């Protein structure tokens, strides 16, 4: 099973929900992810591969926190990398 984070994009009043497919939990924990890695409502910058099937979605590659910390999600070589 893969992770499926839901992200809200845009400002209040013009928000859009995006569905991102993440890596399996075991892979992500090996990259340093924990259940406390992100907080609900935390502003982040994401790198992803767009989905061909749905307009607001894709494969999540990495998440950059406001502090500059980058959390890797998927293996770059596998999908062409960011």
C-alpha cells in the first residue's frame, strides 16, 4: 500500500484539493519520515510528477518545509527524478 496525502493548494476562498500518491510507509520511514514529520495545516513546497489520469494529483517526490528541511518521498531514478 502507498500513502495518499491530501494537500490544499491556494489561498482561502480559492483553494483546490490535490491527491498525491506517496511511497509505501516502510520506504518513507527509511527516508526519515515519522507520523510527526508534518502537521495538519503546515505550509510546504512539494515536488511531484503530474498525474495523467486526474487533473489535481500526481506522484509525490519530496516535501520542503518552511525551515528548508527537505523530506524525500520517492526514489528520483525510478521516475526520472525532480
